[in-house]
């Protein structure tokens, strides 16, 4: 099943769950879901709503 193209917390959470169910490690699933959300926010013209990258 393809990932949801959205940037809400709900769609990000569902994408993480779908990736984990597909057998991906937790960190990788989160990275994929946040990348999809970031691209969706950019496409919608709302880059400020995109999830921010955390700096270490």
C-alpha cells in the first residue's frame, strides 16, 4: 500500500506504522515518513508546516 501524501501528525504516524509493518527498522521508517511529509508540505506551498530536521 502506498504511503499517504500528507504532512499532518496523523498521516506521518500512519506512514511510520506502514513502514514498520513492511519490516523496516524504526529509525528508517521515521526518516521515510518525515521525508514524504516534507515533500508534501513543499508541494502544497506550505514549507513552514513541514517537519523540521533536528540538529545534534
